[in-house]
């Protein structure tokens, strides 16, 4: 499909969208997967589990690139969750490990734009109990699947341009690099340049297949070791990669 047309003045214009249907706004509901569940975050239900899981990171490195945290006490953390649990944009979810039934991470939808059919995933805070697990990958897959089922055309991932693990993760999860906004934000009184990534609805079918192959039982041996990596499946699908993923 051409990405532009030529109008009667000889000018290039965007391709025409036929039968544009406004996507549905995400409901605050649970989403169940094979390895994890996503539950609307609750200060009463999830605070203890999440605080304990985050406390495994003794140095608080998981908070460096977020606009909030670290939280010195569980009461401070509960106050933060209380302040965000009833929001609809962003909509926060606790990630529940189905093996333990414990909350081990946080993820959200944000910048939910039904007029322009765009939605973002963000506020990712994966504890050490969740990082590098099938549940972590599935959590991303579940929200991706839900967003495109709702009818969105564009799914965004944005991060601090110096957050190299986040940029590597974005590409592993199938997001194509689009560029960097210079001096985009001030975060914790420091400059933040922001790197942008996206998945489009036209790309979702192939990326969905990559996730399903990766998460299938046949892709892991009896010791739980992967046979095929997700990045090997998604890399050929990327339109562009971020060239800046380490300190020069």
C-alpha cells in the first residue's frame, strides 16, 4: 500500500482512510494469560506484593528512568498507588505471576487517543521476580493484543533515550524505532530526550505470530530454556532500529 497519494495540485497527501472506525476505550478489567494475569491495580490488593518484589532491588535501580520513586516506605508506595488506581488514562495494571499468584510488576496504557486511534504502553516497572521471564513477555503481548482488538491503529513505546535496556526491550518486543525528541521532558530535575517506537495495526499480524511462536510450549525444553529467541523472530519485522543503545 502506498503511504501517499498525489492530489489535483500535484501535492503528495496521506492515503485515504475508508470506513474509519473509532477504537473502543480500554475497560478496567482483568486480562488472563497462560503465565500471568493483568489486574487493574489496587492499593488494597497489590501494595504489599509489589513493594516486597521491588525491594529485592536493594539499590533502587528500577526507579532511575521513571518520574516517581523510589519509595522509602510501604505507606509512601501505597499512597502513590492510591493516587493512580482510579485513573483511566493512564490505566494501570498489576502483573500477577500465575505460579505464585503474587503481583510482581506494573504496566499501563496511556496517551489513549481514540480520535487518532493511537495508544501507548508505559509505566513499566518489572521487579527482579518478573524480569527475563515468559510472564514478562506475555504481559506485553496481552496488552498489545487487547489494544489492537479494540481497534487502535498505532501502539507506542517511548522511553528516556539513555535507558538502553528499555530501547533494547522495545525492539525485542517488535517496536520499530521512529526517532528521538530532544529536550522533550524534565524528569527528576534532569533533561530527558525521548526515543519513540511503534507497532502499527498493519504490522500486528506478523508480530502476533512471533509472540505466539516464542511463547508456545514447544519453544522451551524440559529445563525451561528457549529454543528460539523472541528477538530473532521480531528483528526481521522491524522497519528501523535505534542506532544509539550504548554509551559511545
